């Protein structure tokens, strides 16, 4: 009997050791600053938090890095992975088929726009618009034609116009320009009847020309300002918008009925953005903030505040026995300051 009890004890101890030594499969996806690889090492806020959990719970983990966010979720849903961690938003739809830990990060959505469009003042964009350039060209042509008509009428009566046609090209244009801007040259008043009538008509018509010209500039500046600036969600309508498929950002844009293009992952999305294919990207605020302050600082800037607040969590297969242990460990990491240390390492302060 004693031998039997000893044998049972050894078997229980061996079983416990095997269970403790089990290696957990952890799925993730590259989403700086939450999960990325540097010099062949998995790092980032979520990866550091995972290591802290593994140390607390005596886990051995094997990390599987997926190329597509949806593949990571599918691996957990089908129990191919024991858990997944990155920047996974806690949503009702995901909670129906998988289990979440308590929140590990408070986030939200934000808008990123091309850095060039944010730096270009509206006035500059207006001055190089096609409509304004056409208006300027028409004004110069009208002044030139008006000046040459005055030369034709006054070339034998006014000494200022007593030149050949070739010599009068600029002086006639200069006279017409001064007539419109300053009301004319007092010492060069037209002397012929046709010249005086034409000059009066030119002055009167110049009032309308100047008014139309100013209105054109104002209109061009307004159009440039409206079409070239995105500062909030309402400005996204009519713009070229992009995000990642099946993300919370995509769901938000669907609900707001905003047209957008989708990409399977972060890398192709950012590549298309850097190539100037879009006016705005809507995605997770910390992801965009990290991109615009690191490798994407030359390409994009953040526009507007964070909206649609959401929480990230660790995700498990449905009814996973690991959830309760992880939640207790997360509480412990918050209480002993480990969580705060990891947060400051990647974000510089506490939210």
C-alpha cells in the first residue's frame, strides 16, 4: 500500500511538472509599438507584457508571428494558439467566439494625413491652382489688348504713344495697367475722341475686372482649404480614405458611411500611404502616433483628437482555463509597478 501511494505521488508530481513545462503557443502580428521584431528579437509593449506574465505564471512560450491580423485571430478561434497578444480591440463580435482578458491598454482611433498637405498653406495651393492661373492670364491679355488699342487711337495725338507698334508693346501695356490700378496717367490723358471714350470704358470695366479677380482668388483659396484639409471625422467625406480590413476602424467608417479602401495589413497600408495614394488613414491612435514619430515622420502627421475610445486585451480560445490566471497576474503586475514600467518604456508616461 505504501508503495502504491508513493507511486501515485510520483505520478502526480510528474504530471504537475509536465503541465508546468508545457509550452504555450502565442500568436501575434507586427504592429509597432505593440509587437515588432528588432535584431531578430520579439519586442514591443505587448511582447514585454507577455514576458512579464510568463515570468509570473512560469510559462514557456512559443511566439508565432502572422502576416495578417485576421490570421492571428483565426488561430486563436480554432485553438491552434493558446492566446494572442498585440493591439487587439475588445469588441462584442470577438467576445462571442473567443475570450478576452481584462483590458491591458486604453486606445482609440485617429486620423493621419500626408505631411506635405499639412505643411502647404492654403494661399500657396490657391496661387498655383489652374483656375487662378487662367484668370491671371486672361487679365494680362486684356490689359495688353487694351493698351494696344489705345496706341492705335492715340499714336498720332499723344506723344507717349508716338512709337512704332513693336516699340509700343510694353509702354502700352504699362499705360493700361496704371489706368486700371491707379486711374491712369494725368499727364498722358487721351486726346482723341475715340481714345477718351475707350479710356472711360476701360476704367469702368476695370472695376468689374478687379472685383471678379478678387472673387476668383477668394474662391480658389476656399476650395483649396476645403479640399486639402482633414481635421476631424466630418472632413473625411469626399476624401481618399484607407484603413485595414476587418478592423474596428473599418467598422466605424462603415457606420458613418464613409467610402474607404482596405488593405490586409499595416505594411501595405503604410506603403500605399507613402506613395501618396490616399488623403487620410484611419486606424488605431497609438499605431499611427508611433509611425509618425519614427519611420513615417516625413510622410504623415496626426490630424485631430482621438475618437471612438476602445480597450485592447489578450485573447484566448473560448472557455480557456488560462483567462483567470492571466487576469490575476495582470492585477499583480499593475499593483507592483511592473505594468507602469513597461508602459513608460514605450509611451513615456501614464495615461
